[in-house]
C-alpha cells in the first residue's frame, strides 16, 4: 500500500507542477498582453475558489477555516498577490527559461532565512550550496548587461516573497490546514485585486471569460494536487518533484513560444538545480526538517505563495 501511495503521490505532484506551467503558458499567450496584471489576478483568484471550495465541501469540511492563525494566512495572501503580479508581469518580456530559474532561488533563500529567523544550524556544505546556487541565478540573470531588465530584477523579490511565505508557516502556523491556506490566500487576492481592478478594468473581449475560468480552475486544482502529494509522500520523495516545473517550463516554452534556453540559461539552471537538490539531500541526511518537512509543505500549498 505504501508503494502504491508513493506512485499516486508522485503522479499528483508531477501533475500539479506541470499544471502550473500550463497555467503560466495560457496567461503568457492569451492574457498578459491584453489585460492589466491585477485584473488577471482578480479573475484567477475568483475562479480558483471553485475547485478549492469543492475540496472544502467534499474532503476537509468548512470547519478547517476556523483557526487562530487567520492573520498569518491573510498576510500570506497579500504577499502571494504581490508575488503573482510580479511573475505575471515578467511574462511580457521574458521566457520561462529566464523566469523559472530565478524563482527557483526560493529554496536557497529559505535555507538562508532559516538560519537568521528560525535559528537553524547551517553547515558549511549547505552554506556552500546556497552560494553556488546564487551564482547560478546570476548566470541566468546576467545583471549589468543589456539582457537584465527591471521585471527580471523584480523576480528576485518574488523569490524572496515565496521564501518568506514558507518561513511564516514554519514559524507561526505549521499545524494549519493546507486547503484553508489556499482558500484564504485566494480570498485575500480576490478582495484586494477587486478593489484595484475597479480603477484599471479592461472589458473582456470575445470569449476570454472562458479562458479566465479555465485558468482559475487550473490554479486551484494544481495547488490541491501538490497539497495531496505532499501529504502522501515522504519529504525526500516530495521535495525533488518541484524541479519538474523547471523542466516543464523549458518544454512548454519551446512548444508554445519556440523559446530555446541559451547557454547561460541552461548552465545557470543546472547549477541552481544541483544546489537545491543537494540542500534537500543534506536536510534528509542530517535529519533537518526545513521547508521540505512533510507537514510544513502540505500546509504551504506552493500556490504562487498563496
């Protein structure tokens, strides 16, 4: 039974991360050049509540929304909205092979923040892996060159926000429901983006409402898949699955947009991936429960920081 659960969990985790790349591809191809970023956030937050509400009704029950950490969840929702806006905005000028490697610096930032915020011990090998990983990020971004842009710089902030969201869970709310976190995250995103969208609203064209509905359902479903996988798998199996998103980003970038990673993007992505996987390996080997902790990951639905 355990092996069967592992196969199901791996399938769900793989599906969840690929679903997120599909979501990004649809946004980049059909939405980001025609609607304000905050309006895109509004509609996705709205329709993502469809699968999440169904999960609450059919699986966990609405009672999981009642807890004493709502203020943390609401704050994470605000950070998640900012992060989502940064990521979506980057789609206008950059390929997935540029965007994803920078976002994948989040596990490196988590390791660094864990030392200062959570007082976790970081050995010399993990510290070296963090440094090497950030060198990989610099290889991809190439700051100081014509390739580097402000939207690419903002992705560093997005990665930092993703890391802070995980740290918040580990510090204040490690025993809360992952579905509740997703619900509150999208709810906060919906309310704030709705207020701002009234000032920048662009009427929907043709049948774009169906694209937004699809994106919302994809966003909510992808998060639920990852949440379920994190509960079924040991941390050592679940954590490396996130790197499927990096690979899927390259594949979808080529299929949807004809983007091929250049030498810097390929080498930088490889360096980041090796560094991140080494940190996961060291955490497992030494028994350190970082962001890959089974309980904590299930609570951090990794849903754009929501």
